[in-house]
C-alpha cells in the first residue's frame, strides 16, 4: 500500500511535468537528429553506466573478453554499431532472457558473473510512469518511463499520424486502465501530438475487485486535464462485449470519418467480428495492433469487415522497437534505430518440432531508456533486413525492418505475456498436486481459433482421472490469476474467455517427447508477411 501511494504520488507529479514539457514540433527532424547521434549517445551511456561501475555485470563480460572502453568505442566508430555488436556477442557480451531475469547464472569463460535484475536498470534517468511485465512467477519485472522517454515515444506517434492520419481522423484507444500505464499515457499525450483521443474504451471490471484502480485512473486523467490534456475518461465495456466499440466506429463511418483504433490484437479482432456479426459498416477503419502477432487469421477478420490492420512492436523493458507503415502487412515493422539496435543470432528451435530460428538481440541506445542492455535476448525471433518501401518512416531514416516477428518461448494471450519456462512449473507441479495425475498428464498450448482469437488450450490426459473440465479450468485460472499482475488485472474476463480445457492426450514431438508448454505460432515462421 505504501509503495503504491509513493508510486502514484510520483505519477501525479510526472503527469504535470509531462503536460508542461516541450514536445517535438517536427517529428521527422527529431528522429533524424537521433539517428545522427545514435552511436555517440550509446557510447556516452555505456561509459557512464557500465565502464565507470566496477561491479556492473557487463563490465565483467568486457574484461573477460579483453576489451576496455577505448577498444569498445574505437570499434563502434570504425566498424559501425551493428557489426560491433555482433562481434561482442561472439566474444560473450550478451544476455539470455533467463540470465537477465536471474533464473540462470551468467557464466563466461568458466567464470560466474554475479548479477541482479536491478543491475541493468538505467541510473541516468528517473522514471515516473511505472510498468510491470506479466511476470508469470508472480514477481513482475518493474520498469518505468521518464518524461524524456515519453516525449521520444510521442515523436513516433507523430510519424504514425503523418503516415496514416488525415485531418478528419478519429483516434480511439481500446486499452486497459491502471495499473497498466499504456492507456493513460496514450490519452494524456494525444492532444500534444496533434491527435487527440476521441474515446477510450476498456474492459469492465468489478469495483469490489479493482475499485481503487478505477478511482486512480480517473484521478490521473483529471490531473492531466487540469493542465490542458483534454483527455477522455475510460468507458467500461459490458462483460465480454465489444459491440459498443463497433457501433461507435460505424457511426463515425456514417459521418464520413475514418477511425484509427489502437490496442491489443485479439480485443481489436473482436471489434471487427462484432461489426461483421451485426452487419455494421466499419470500412476504411485502421486497427493498430500490439501485444500479439498479427496472423493471417486475424488479418482475414479485419479485411472481411473492410478494415486494415497494422503491427506495432513494444517490449516494456526495452521500449518502442518498431511500427508498421501503410505498405506493410502482418508482423512486420520498421525498426526504430534511433533508440534500438538489433541483431539476429541463429540458434536451434526451442523443442524438437521447432525449426532453426534467428533470435533477436536488442541494445538500448537512448540515455533515458529504462534499462541499459547490450545484446539482450527477449525470446523473440524475426528477420532483420532493408525495408523496401517509400513511406514516412523510411524517409525519416528508418530504412530497416523486422519481419515475421514471433515469440518462441512466450505465450501472449490477449496481450498478457507468460514465459514458457515459468509456465512449466504450473503444468508439471501445481496442477498435478491440486488436481491429481503426474507431470506428463498436462500440456498447455497457445493456438488460434478460426475467428483470429488467440487461445490457451489446456490438454488433460484421461489417465489423470480428472473428468470435470470446468473444475480444471477454474483451478488453472485461480493459479494464473496472481501471475497476471497489473498489466492485465482489469482484463481478467478477456483472458478467461480464451481458456479452453480438453480431455485429450498431450501432443508429442516427432521424437516422441511431450513438452509441457507448446507455443504454436508457426504461421509467422512460414509466411512472408511484408505485403509486397
């Protein structure tokens, strides 16, 4: 309680500062200036945070690799950032996802390097907009954004408005309330970016369960509005019903207005599906989808409703990674190279049925990034290459793209993120203990229904002796509930609706081995998603 009081007091002060801050008047120039300075900005941050801290884990890696700061800076300036980062990776300067989170020790050249999650936080910036990743161990990873970082993100939003918007566009958010900061940040910055948010729709929530977050959200919007934000208050949707959003988009369409709707992919698909079911005209609507891969099934629903859908790629601990332009389709985005450097490392698949993948490793460049990372793996794969388009992003300098983005060790149902290794504990230990059976009797699968909805399917072997699927489902949801954390607390019913329990033998790989967690999203590895 005291921590929340402190955090939200800081948030209130941060909102005031955010409204008083100077925003970029020219998003294109802002981005180009950042691209010109990216290498020097990175070197300055690395020198202050890593090379001047004798206990920093990265410094130990550099010294084991025989590299001091002058060597490091010289290579970046002579060979370029990405080529140097690849060389660093080969020299042992990187972090796997589990090493960063402290689940496995960092060992280089036979030496174990002590580290904590906190060691990688950026001490040069003081953030106030708190965000927690959906830590499936029940211990969320907290990160925060400063006003400078939010202004940088606003420049990206300015590029999006230039690429997709027109003077008559209606901007709509379908996002959660606090403790998830995404919706609040979006509505508070909208007017300052020249794209005021017209309506903010969010999943309903019982006041008894999350009443203080409903009140806190309203209070923060009020504070912002007192300083000129002009932000809408959230409108709560009926249980499991996205029809009100579809009806509103259809009304605006009847007025000749184009709507741009931003949110997680699966809830946005349900808006398009509701419009199709009721025969509503939402043609020409633009859906900006985050949180999950924009698969062919999802695209089909949007296109059937006469709408278009595009991807955005955000990692809470890294920042804004990229966004799609109007010439892209599926899980393809322009890489925001002014703030992020990315390399792809070939590695074998997670299990026997997975093909070889190119694991994405990210390096943060901006001095106000929430964490200082060099070659950190976030368990996503994708193909990095030139962006063959002529759009506002390319003309601003973002000439590389990441295509076929896929999470190979994370489940992302309805925008929540659960890591494969953490889910194994639930499937192999907790469920057998509570329901009966043995570890091999349960298997969790992420899959996709024909309507484009991302689902979680729990297979239960008949030999476990558990015939009541409703009871299995309730126990599973009870176990998962504390692991949802703030990011999805008020969207619990959306996630719950996507959970299916089936009495069936778990599916084995080609070698006959049963993996407790199988994340089935092979579509993004087999289909070229750039639409040209």
